[in-house]
C-alpha cells in the first residue's frame, strides 16, 4: 500500500474555490481531505510519506484538454522556427540543424508564420532546396494547417487524392506548399521511427509534468506511437484521440472508448471541419476582410460528420471536431443533432450570437493564447466580426462545458502562461475569465471535456494529481499570474522527478 499525506493550504476545487489544510492519498486516490488530525492519525497507521506545502500552495494538476504531444516533440527535437523573421533566417536554421545532425534521414521543423516574415509570403521548395539537398525537409506552419516540403520530400511522399491541398506555382508545378489533409498525410510518412519518436515524446511528457500539467488530451496520435504509449509508463495521464480515418481500424479491433488504464486511455477520434484563421482557411460565413474573394472552405460536411459520430458512438468514442470559423461551427451543429453526447468541439474561435444557445451542454476546448498571438492580424482578417472571437465567458454563460488548452505546439505548453492569458487577455479581442473561472475550466472543465471522472479536483475518490505552486493564484495580482511556477508535481500521490 502506497500512501502520501499533504499538509498546508490545498485547493480541492474552484467552483467555488475550496481549500483544506490536509489531504491523504492511498494507492493513487484521495481518501481523506480537510481533517488534519484524522489525516495525521491515519498516516501514522499507514506509515505514509508526508509532504509539507509550506513553500507554496497545493492545487489540482492542470489538465490540457487539447494538445499535439507528438507535434510538440517534433518541434523541440527538430528545427524550431518560432520567431523566424525572414526566409534567410529560416534557411539558416535548417542548415545549422543539418550540420548538427548529419545522419538524419528526414528533417522536420515547425513554427514559421509568413505574417512575421520580411517577405510576407510562405516559403516554397525553391527557398530550401539548395540547403536541403537530397534529404527530405518538411517545415510546418505555426498553426499546423500548412507546410512547405523540399523537392526531395515532395518526391518521397504520396499525396494522391489530395491534389486540392497542393499549391501550384506560376510555372504550373507544385510549389512545395501543402495545406490541411496533405500536411498530416506527408507528416505521417516522414515522422521518425517509433522508438526514436517515443524518446522525444517521453522527454516532452516529463517536461509537461514538471510544469504542472498532469493530464493531456493528446490529439491526432500517430498509430506508430500506440505500442510505445501503452507500454512505456509516462509521468502524466494521456487521453488519446486518433485521426478520424482510424475509425475503421478501431471498429475491426473492437477498441471502445476508455480502453486502457488510469495513465493511458483511448478516448476518441479527431476530425477537421476547417482550417485556421492565420492561414485564411478557417470556414467563415462571410469572406475575410483582408481577402474578399475567400471565406475558407469546409473540410467536413454535415452528413459526413453524422456518419462518423454514429460509428464512433457505437464504440463509445468521442469525436473531437476542429471548428474555428463560424460557418464551420454551423456545419458541426447541423451534423451532430441527436449525437451531441459523443461530440466535443475544438476551438470555436468565432461564435455568432445566434449560435450561443446551441452550445448549451456541448463540450468545448478553447485556447486563451490564441487571442494573444492573433492580435497583430485578427482585426484585419475579421473587421467588425472580431467581437465574435474567443467568447469564453459567453460560452460558459450559455451552458457550454468549457475546458482550457494550449493546442501546443501552436501555443506554449506552460500552463501559467495559458492561465494568465485566460484572465488578462489582450485589449480589444476576446473575453476575460476571473481567476477562479479560469482555474475551474483548466481543471474540472477540461476533465469534463475529456469525459474523465477520475481527475479535475482533489475531492475524495479522485486521483491524487496535485501540484505545488509558488504562490496562490487567487491572491496574487492578475498581472503576476504568468510569473507563478510549479515547484513540485505529484501524479497519483507520487512525486514526479
């Protein structure tokens, strides 16, 4: 029997905020909370480990409802293109990576954004071919919805059937720029071998846990990682969502929602109804203000979604549907009627007033850092429609179940950065949450979005996933939230090293 007692100020939950002075975990779950004398007596009988939280405050671990753990691993193990401000700088980073890794078979990178490049255009194969040489190079845009492939990579990958997502240059030949489904297809063919890939994923998992994240909704899980994820214990809980085209495989194997254990569970599938605002591929009801002939395009129709939801529901699997534009949300709402118990909506970045009532009871994963990073261009993209963007408080008021997330590597994985963005935001874009609302959404709310009843608070019966914060987020000034840090993380009552 494994037992751990925690003493000090510990927030058990945040709706409303409730703090206790002690907590006892046995075999990974909370069995006592709030009666210090009783906890001390039980602890003497059990000979448990004792943790004094006098240097900070205890909180339930953060639950990131939506991130791409494998994408984060690729960004941190490959070419990091965040902050690149010119094509010359992009080329330099690729060249330096190749010099440091002369034996790599395929080069993957992520993070470029043409709006930040001096040239104000996406890169093409012609920009990187002389640096790449014969080695395939794939550089993914920060949003994950576009990528540039070197000519050698274009020759290596099979993108048949996805011609609509391959950009054609002035010479009538592919430019190397691909979008949406072609990005995922190419990535799956260029990803590292499973054992190497798992090494990178394990490093990211430990980094996340030490930052205070104890559960992750892992989106678009590569099938080649499944064996490693289910056999290699990692220091955080993973709730897995496979690519939507894996539904046939799961049906043939009879894998149902919840398959797995306390650490790793298959929870659902991930589908895309549209693209991103940054790449102007999010599906809008009216054209982009800075691109009048374009309102994006749907990647999923209502009947296609209905069929996917019906198949998934028979296996008790959720379908997490990416819908950023308001027209994409219309598609999701139409296609999910009668099946919304198995639906969760990802992003819902643009929500009209008339759509809010339909969100009642829906699970929605939102990303507070989007409004911060979108600020340089979102007014140009949307004009007056910016008032519909990032309506976190309105969604909650409408009865939606809202969970917070980072969509990492699109945004930083640090939970304190995300919490600060949810509370402080930026002037003129989106809605702010109170600190208690944000903490509740980042714990209980995210757990409900993941349909996980074992996490989200430190109440009796829940998993003892506790972090020690450097300060009390409910007492510091809102502007100081981003400066808080996680001093220690306990997963099921055991410390993460």
